[in-house]
């Protein structure tokens, strides 16, 4: 029926009732129950796929945190002598008894032997067969050290023999047979050069691997060798002319460093087709966690736990550092065994590069063949 409408102008307007039929509302409103049932944007839980991807990616930093803690604290938290080679300068029964008393007092920690005279002690320290030698006298005592081999080992030797000299009422004189240069007072400059070379090496391996699929295996090896030349050169320039850690033999250290960096780069490129995103964590495990803790740059094998001391007998970082110390601080000392170890590591990297390349090619071929078979089956079915 009509609905009257009154206005201020007293004009009467009559609205006719619309016939029943389809609604003219262009956007029907959803029932209130439906609107309240939907979660507010940004408040719903992420889907299961997100949590799965997050779990896979977050494993890498968890792995690095656990690995770095276990490696560094495991190796360095409590350094103590472990079959530390020491000498007692003297002759006769008294020297033999004194050496045996030291061995009995620290079983498994000290390996003390009698040395005939100071010249022999100096020679053994120069050859790195002894870590320290103690010479008691009638009025004073002398402790012979080689801080260039390891300043921390020298400090451990001081802590062993200073109380002994005090108990014997002998003033102790310290003689550094092989000191470091003035720009490397802690004898750890070469170790930190090793750190720079290692990080540059595995970083370049990851960078090259990102584009390596576009080039042949020979070009990959060539690029690895070329980038290693640059990384080794950068390290030697910084350690030599910039900071003075290397006062001589820069070319020899550069060649040795090139050898070392090339090995790590080849290994990284070889591992990438198999490990993919786990390549960097794996290289960090091999050449940071295990490498830096076993090379002897902070604490030598004589003050490390047995596991890390054993690693240092064949790991490439320990071989590089021992050879570099021989060149810089112990001239004339043979380091052929160290070069042999580095060569075996390099050969292993080259072999692994060939094997993973063949594996990658075979996997790609099988994948292509599988695609063609599926296409043929689909064509037959059609």
C-alpha cells in the first residue's frame, strides 16, 4: 500500500510499493555468522609448508652455532700439556733422576729427556723437536724457548719451570732461541693469514659454483686456480707490506698459499652439485671448525685434546702453517712432508671435482630421458 511522506513544504509525495522479485542489491552481504568465522588477516597460523621450509633452512644456523661452539670450546677451553716434549740440560745421574721425577709427576702430560749441553738444546728447539729446555745451575737456572713456534706453548713451559726454579731458590733466565719479529709478537700472524686465506677460498668456491653450470669442468678448474692466485696475493700483501708480519720470503709464502687456497676452492666447487645449500656449512665445518682448531696456530698439538691433536697430523691447515713457519722463522728446516700433505689434498679435490661432475651429468641425462619417456607415454595415451 502507499506510504505517505511529509516534508516541510507540506507537499505530499506518494511512493508506490515495488513489486516482489529479484533483489536489486548488487552485492549481497554475507551472513554475520560467516563473517565472524573467518580469521582476521595476519592472525592465522602459517601453513604447514612454511614450517617445513623454515625447519630446513634454520637447520643451517643451528648447525653452525653448535659446531662452532663444540669445536672452539672443545679445543681451547682447557689447554694443558699432552706429551709435551721438554728437555733437561745436564749430564750424570742427577739430570736423569730430575727428568724422571718430572715425567712421574705429570704422567702422560710431559715427555722429558736429558740434553747434554745448551748448544744441543738450542739445536733441538730450532728443529722443533723440543718445546722448551731447562738448565739448572749452581747460582741460577735458564729456560730455553722458541716463541716463533708457539707463544702459548712457551707460556705453558714457563708455568711448568718457574715454580721449579723458585723451589730450587734459583733465579730464572728466559732465553728465546727463535723469536718472532717485532710486528708479530704473539707468533700468531701466520695463523691469522691462514684464516683470511681459508675464508676467501671457500667463499670463492661458493661464488664460482653459482655460475659453474654454464662452463665446462676444465674452465671451472681454471677459474678456481685463477681466483686462488688473487686471494693468495691479497693475503700476502696484507701480511707483508701492509702489516710487516712477513719480512721476507713473500713469494714462497704466496706460492704455498696458492696451493692451499686452490685445494679448498676445488673441493667447494666439487661438493656443490651434491650438497647445494649445505655446501657452505660443510666447508665451514672442514676449514673453520676442524681446520683452525687443529692447525696449531693458537695452541699446538702438545696442548690440545687428543682428537684435535690427531687431526693436525694430516689436515691441510696444519701442513700450511708448519711449512709457512719453517719458511719465515726456521729457515733451512725441511718442510717436504707438509708440501706432500698439501699435494694429496689438492689431488683429492681434483678427483672429487671429476667424480661429482660425472655424477651431475649422469643425473641430468637420466632426468631428460625420464621426461622424454613420460612425453611418449602421454602421446600414446592420447
